[in-house]
C-alpha cells in the first residue's frame, strides 16, 4: 500500500522534472563554453578566453548544485517512504 510519502515523492519527481532538466542543460552549456574557450586560446587574447572559461565553469557548477539539491530532497523523501511502509525497493 502506498503511503503519503510515496505520493509526495512521486509528485515532487513530476514537479521538479523541468528544474532537473534545466540544471542538466546548464551543466552541458557550461561545459561546452569551457571547451570553446579552451579552443579560443589560440585566436583571442588569453584574458577573454579565461573569462569565458570561468563563466562556463560557474554555469556548470551552478547547474550541478541545483541538480544535486533536487536529487537529495527527493531521495530523502523516498527513504522516508520506504521507512514508513516497511517495504524495500524489491517489495
């Protein structure tokens, strides 16, 4: 039987899906910006390329932090649901 915690975990997974996807997209864009700035070192002055690398790294790190926070919250609620119901993942 599903508990309130199971329902809450499911609702949060559905509601935070756009946030998780946006965080993953930010990590990808940040990593891409870092790679592009590394390639630009040969064509532009190094301070501009270094600034782009720092910006890309910051965007990537921010996306990772947001994704991690959402993941931790959902995992704690799922753990609470398993604890309350007395049933593990495999039944």
